[in-house]
């Protein structure tokens, strides 16, 4: 098998490992499921690495835009890895 390219979202993964995983998958119908899981994982990593982290300084407008997007985004209370993105402080 000759691998000429790998989708950029999967660029972090070993091409050899990707092919071996596909070849050991029971049937072709689950190939697309496996590829989808790889892509979901890559997108989650990209989202986390590009996110605003605790302690980072951002402009007021960016903070308000983030708060507004959290209100309209499904599952926005947690990062792709399941960690909370908000903390509620009481008096």
C-alpha cells in the first residue's frame, strides 16, 4: 500500500497506524465510523488548542462575544474533553 497523502485533520496521526486500524476493522461499513472518530478527535484537539485559556487577557468585546456564543451553542458548558468552560462564583 502506498500512502500519498493524509487529510490535514489527521496529520498528527501515523499514516501506517491509520491504515492498520482500517485493515483490522471488521467490515467496510465501520471504516467510515472509524474515520469519523479520528476526525472528531482531531477537531476536538484543534478546538482546545485554539481556545481562550484561564488567565489569558482578552478584549472586552471578545469576552462579550464568547458569552453570547455560549448561550446559543449546544453543549458549550464543556470543552470537547468534558471539562467545564465556566465557573459560577457566589458571594
